[in-house]
C-alpha cells in the first residue's frame, strides 16, 4: 500500500491513502521545533487487522529519521507502538 505525503497547512502533515475520494488510512502530526507530535492514526474498518497502522507509523518514522526529528506520541496507537516496539527508540522523545 502506498502512502502520500500531504501538507495539511501550517506545521501539520500527514501520510495517507485515499481511494476514489475515500480516506482509507492516515497518520497525522504537527512539527514543533525538531519534534513530530503524533496526534492521529486512522485505518478504515475494511483494512483493520492487516498491519496498516504500523506501516503508516514506519513511514512517519522514516520521515523523522530523514529530517533529523524526534517523535512525541499523543495518539493512543503511537503510544502503544512505542511501548511495544524497540525499533522506534532512536526517535522517541
């Protein structure tokens, strides 16, 4: 599944997947200084249980690393993923 990088305005950004104008998956954040504040993750019911949320987070984590940013989890999914997976330790606040 491909994710499109979207500038939402101001300091807000997202990776998302849309099909025929319908949002299928999205992760959003706001950049404050050198920190990505991860505030929302959404996966449509038809795609749940397929690891899509983790793929979104992985892509956002790649963005953080590419841009020398850290991530602050606010969204419940990102909080849980940061607790569960050690692979994000290098970008955690």
